[in-house]
C-alpha cells in the first residue's frame, strides 16, 4: 500500500462575485511511496497549490479522497485536524512562518510544546536536527537576527522535529538567493536519504531536479510525470526543462534558475 494516495480528486470553487464555478482540479490520481521525494510543477493557476492544500487538510475536495497510510483524511473530525497536522505532517513554506518574538529554539519547539512533550524529550530531539541542518549556533537568536537561508533551515527543523510521515513544502526556495537555495536543497536531499518522505510544490527546475520524481500539472490534471532513475541532477534538470517546454508550448518562458 502506498503511503499517500490521491483518488479521483476534484475541486470546484465558486467565485465570490457572479457565482461562476472554476474547476481547480479534475480527476487527479497519484500515489507517493514511503521515502520518496516528489516535486510537483506547473504554471501559476495550474492547481498544484490547491492539491497541496487538500493533501495538507487545509482545504477539502469537491469529490474524491486522500488517504495517508490507508486512513481517509475526510473522516478526521474538524476539531482533530490541527492535532493530525501537527503529529503526522510537517510544513515548510516560502515565507518561513516563524514567530519573531520566539527564539529559534522556541520556534522549533513549538509543535512539540503544543503536543505536550516534556522539555527533556524536546531537547533530545532538537540537538541532532540542529547539528544536521547547521543551526546549532543559532538556537538562542531570534528570527530577525538571522538570514533568509538560515530561517528556512529553522523552518525545516520545525517541520521534521515531530517525526512526521510526510513533509509538505510549498515553494521552499522561492524567497532565497542562489547560495541559500543550494544549501537548502542539499539539506532536503539529506533528510530524504535518511528516509523522510517529501512532497514539494515548486516553480524552480533546480529545486525539482533534486527530487526523485516530478509530477507536472496543467489545467487541474496530472499532465505527465518523470522519474530520475540513475540520472545526475544536471541530467534530470535538462529532462525536466524539456518536459516543461513540451507541456507549456513553444514561446512560453519558464524560470530555470
């Protein structure tokens, strides 16, 4: 059984003015195996962020279902959703979502505090993660005292400290410079090699080329997918670029980093 299953997913929005219906997703089917690193790509408005939000239980589908480890997410009661997200999903966002009045350490601890873990357990978890991500020396600083790349590594630490089944990343390199992007992608590849399952939405070919599989979404459907196999990042990069060109059509400019 796949770790994540998305079956016949459809999402229709009704516009606020005029009552028009807009189909964001239609008949989306996909699976993610435990330990995979999957990137989702598509132009703005293609439905990729809507898909991520539904998987994250931040939005609900019009039709279809999402299963995590065989459990239907639609059966989770509204009052239990926050606990479900906190314990089973990790989130990395483009804008970091750190609290400026909390230290780096307390930002990372936050989901564990909400889960009621003892301080000794939190301390034992944070030390190896901070060392792995190269932020041990930043733990007593505040978010406004560190760089964007460092903030995103803090956000990754916060996402994985709960030991989630799945990390969901929404444009994690979008607010970073080239050097910080390279460092973050190296960290992502490292935690994936250690067994962490990652699903990442990105516009960046460079970011997608570090994954093991890329899903391309166009007009609310899964248009195409490619697997890395034994290719290097640069070889996979070229094949992703070719697939984007084929999907978007001649004359459409894509961002390739």
